């Protein structure tokens, strides 16, 4: 029971330290921070890490063909640089003449990115609060309801800490993935809690074990989908969303069947719920 809780405390401390030192709870990309997104179409073999090191405050991603998996270009996201200066730097480093046929650029203002970031974070917080309200109304008991909410919190904070440890920049799609995690995390907990508290067709352990088999089936199916998407998708945004959801699904296995199940078992024994 304590293992996910300890990891939650450590993750909260890490995220809190990042916020205290940088003013952000995660690294934001240009869609949330403001900056320039450039797309270069070329079949030239490009070392993305080397290019990223030569252009300050940038992130370079490969652009591949969906059917063949062959690289057809790159995407460069950069902040604190003008579009003209970025184009000049890319032409110099890549030794490619950039024209309207092989180069496109999109610019997001810093105020727009900041506004979008705040709105998305607000949406996640409101969704989490309403989820908690629905849980408390459904079960009408403090400890089991709090255990479900705690499990959902673990499923969000631990993946967030891992994203920070890996130094991954989160886009607007990544924030939406965290929003989806709220739904992914509570389904197994609701199933477990419902069978433990409201069904008496079998002993408590058998009811909880039955819910675990159903819940793990759902979770492993979702994990298989996420892994497949990460492997086959050539779109960085899809990979980012699926990776975040994958982290949450794996975390949910431990938060649900270690922490939530243990709390429910202790609660049911004290309340003489057989």
C-alpha cells in the first residue's frame, strides 16, 4: 500500500522543486510557451541531436512517411529567436536553400501560448475536482472515495515527474493526455470499489480478485494500443500523447491494486463488510 504513496510524495517533491526553480511544473514546447515551428522537407540525412545543440532553445524532431517509415524531413521548434534568424541558421547548418517549396514556418505568440497553457491547466484541475465530487456522491463514504481520488492523483503526478526526469517538452496535446488520464485512472478504481462495497455474492477477497481480473484486462488492452501507436505512429504529437497515457496506465496498476485495494480491505474489515 505504501509503495505508490511514497512514490507520490517523491514525485510531488520533484515537481515542486522544479516549479520553485523554474516557475513551471513541466517543460513547455512552443504551443504552450510561444515560439516558432519550422518544417523542412528534405531526404538528406540529418543528425537531429547535433542540429538541436547548434540552435539554442530548440527541439528537433524527425518527419517520416507513414507508409514507409522513411525520413522525409524535420520539424524544428525554437523560442527566443526570430523567424528570419532561424531560417538563416537552418540554411547555414543544413547547407540547404530553404524556399516555399521545402520550408514552412508557424509562429505562436508568447501571450497566446501562455493563455492557452493556463486554460488547459485550469481544464485539468476542474475535471479532477468534478471527478472527485462524482466519486463522493456515488459511494457516499469518506475513506473509499478518498482512496479512489488518491489513486487518480498518483496516476497523474508520477507520470508528470517521469516526464520531467526525461526532460520531455510537453505540448498542448500532452496536457490533453493528462486530462484523459483522469478517466483512464478511475475506471478500475470504481469497479474495484463497487464490487467491494455494494456486491455481496461472494467473499470480499473473491469480489476484489474478480474486479482485478476485469480491470487488468481493460488496462492491458489499453497498454497494447498505446505501445502499438508509439511504435507505428510517425506523428510526434501522437507519440507524446500515447507515451503519457502509457505511463499513467502502468502507474494505475500499482495505485489501484496496491494502494486502493489495501485501503479498501482495511476499511471493509473494520466495517465488517464480508
